[in-house]
C-alpha cells in the first residue's frame, strides 16, 4: 500500500524556525495533493497547509505569512517550512496525501505525526 513518514519535529524557541519533511512510498502512480494538519493537546485536529499537484497552495489563517509548503515530485516528498514560530504552534504535525495507485484508484493516507514544541 502507501506509507507516509514525517520527520523534523523538535523543540524550538519562540521566533525560531523549523522544517518538517514527509516522504511517501509504496504503490504510487501520482500524488494529487499533500496536506499538513496539526493537533494540539486538548484541541481538534486542524488544517495547516495544502499543495496540489499543479503547485497551487492554501494555508490556514493562523499560519499565513509564516509557513510555506512545498513539494519535490521526484522524491515524493512534501515540506513545511515554519518561521516565526509561536507557542500556539505547539502540536503534533501530520502529513496527509491524496494518492492514486497504478490503476488510478484514489486513496487518502496519513503519516504517524511528528512533535513540534515551541517553548522557551
């Protein structure tokens, strides 16, 4: 099937930067979209950023101007560059992808998450 693995989560000071990565592997014909979500303790999972295969992007209002999503199609990877981090950005960040297999069957997949902690 398909596996997604996130990496790059860490402890960082307020105002600092961090870059998350996610790689997709398995029976992949194409990736229609990558998304990043996050979930803070006691909070609902929320949308963070999205990138489509054509390159268009979308962001949650809370991260606009601070976060940048990008992808490397050749590596089946997506990245989230996070700048000017705030304590309220603390959460487990999840990679999500809409992927077609070689029979063009579409599926929705999730990674295991990576912890981002913003604190002094």
